[in-house]
């Protein structure tokens, strides 16, 4: 996964309007993970990233009632997956009711990512999950 040593980071950004399906975000993310080679070298991490994107974009659309801006940044150590929405409300990890259909998204993101941060912004918030890929034979 090492690239040109002069390259410090590479990134991509996509706007996802409220009416846009989350599948668009997943497909777009998978394409960029393939350019990094993660589909071959870190398939489990790639799946975790795609599931996290799905959860965070869904949160922006459903809970924040907002368009989502999805940003992927690879710094050769960590893939930062950031979703920005216009709601100032910080997401909470909560213990879901066993009968509830939702409420597990941030628990799931926290379990999948190596690190999760939330940052309040003047016009909403950013939720960033970081992923450090491991070779397929290295334990998590």
C-alpha cells in the first residue's frame, strides 16, 4: 500500500444530497478503496469502511435530515472517513432496545473503526472514523 514517498496524503470528496441513496456512497467508496488496493490487500478493512460509510451517511440523511458530504483521506497510515452534515447534534452511542429496529449505528461504527471522532462545526458536525489496514493474515 506504500505509494510515492513524496505523497503525504490523497483524498476524495462527494456530496450526497438528502434524496440520494446510500448505495451511491457505498459504490463510490468501494471504487476508491480499489484504487488503494484494499480490495486485494485488506478486504476485511474495506468491508468495514463501506459499512461505516453506509451508517454515517444514513445518520446524516435520517437523523440530521441533511445532505451529507463524504470525504475519504488516505495518509498512508490511516484512512479517514469523514461525513459532514448540517445538524449540530452530536451522535450518541446508546444501548438499543432489543426490539428496536435502529439505534445501533454508532455502536457498530465504534466496533469497526480503529478510532472515531466527532467535531462540531459552525454549520453542523463532522464524524470521522479512522481505519488502519492490516494484512489479511494479521490478527485484529
